[in-house]
C-alpha cells in the first residue's frame, strides 16, 4: 500500500519559517519526482516546488529565494523549507510523487499552513 504522509504545517506569523515533511512508503521512492503543491480556499491546486529523481529542483517564481525542497532518499522523505513566509502562502500543502516512465502518481492527505499578518 502506497502512502505519502505530510506533516509540519501550522500557524506562523508573517516573516517566520516552517518545514514541511513528506514521508513515503510502499514505493521505490528514489525513482520518483516529488512535488509540493498548495491549494487555497476557492482556488486551484498549484505546483510550488519540485525535485526530480535526479535531484534537479524547480520553483514557482513567488517562492524562489524563500523555499527549498531537499530530499533524503534513504529516509524516503522530501521536505519543503519555507522561510520569510507571507500571508499569500496560506494554503493546504500537498506532496505528490510521480514516476515519469510509469505515470504512477500518488498524493498525500495535505497539511495546513496558515500565515498571519
């Protein structure tokens, strides 16, 4: 059974930091690209950052220089380090693991991040 479990969300003041974690089980984690997405109320789910199986990273412009997405294949974990948080970062954050070759894609249940101004 494949599971992605996110943790680390919470309430933080603007300018603060949070570190989200996504722990996978049931998949060969190292061959999956992993992305963090976020969805604010009434809005679509958007990609925030992604790290490929090879370690290449990409970020949406609004978080460049503030967020990083490290991965630890031995621990089957991808994190999202979020610094200098802004109220616009308030959303539910989801991780997604996707294998480009098989097109298998898995989602976590989400973790809420609320940034107070």
